[in-house]
C-alpha cells in the first residue's frame, strides 16, 4: 500500500470517505446493545493485544468466577464423598453389631450388594441373606411317632382287616346298602 504522502488530493479524499463510512458503520455496531459485545470481541480476536477495558475486565471477572466455581465444585464433591464414606461406615458398624459379623463377613456382604446379576442394595437385607446362607439347618428329630388311625365302624370293617377280599366284599355291601337307603328316602329323584 502506498504511503499517504504519495497519494493525490482526490485519492486522499476518497480514502477519507472510506474511513468515514467504516467509522460510521463501526460506531453503529458499537451503539447497538446486542451487537456491541460481538463487535468488541471480534476486534479483540483480530488483535489480542488491543486494550479494550470493557472486554478485558469482563474476561478477568469471568476467569475468576470460573476458578471459584471449580473450587466450589471440588469442595462439594469432597464433602459428598465424606458423607457417603461416613454413611457406609455407620451402616457397616450397625450390621456388625446386629448380626455379630467379622471383617471377612462384611467383605462378603459387600460382594452380595454389588453382584452383577442379582445385587441386594440394602445393608440389612444383604446381611440377613448372608447369615441365612451360613446358618446350619436344624436336624429333624430321630424318633417319629407313627400315625395312629381310628377305624370307623369297627364292627363292620373290623372283620376284613388283613384280608383284601373280605374288605372289598364289605365295601360292596356298604355301597349297596347306601344306594338302597337313598332310593327309599326319595333322594334319588331330585
């Protein structure tokens, strides 16, 4: 580009008009509240060393806020982890006391709680299940009394005990007697 000293008066006037139009357009962009930030950020992007107090101050504040947000998030995570750890310790102590468990037992209960296929999400339920799995079944008493049966109508059926043919005959006689009784009372016609 030629230096201003080398330009003619007409060229200088044309250059001044171009700069005036550019200046007017830039002033219009800077006056619009919606476009001001975008325009200033564009100028800063073109020339990062350009001092724009409005943008520089906002960026400084934004960086400080972001650092504080990050510190607060880390603190909240640390507090949350501590609360979870404390809760786990309290739950472990509670089930140790309630069920009389050892360290090895608690490790096994944790495995039940985090089982891939069938997890048990509650400390008490997992401990109950663990204890039930290890409980030895109580043996059945060795002396079982045989059942006693009372024979109905001993006078009728007593003659057939030990003789299946005799029991069948008595059964047929009793069935016939019952059928005749039904016929004579008139119940069969109903």
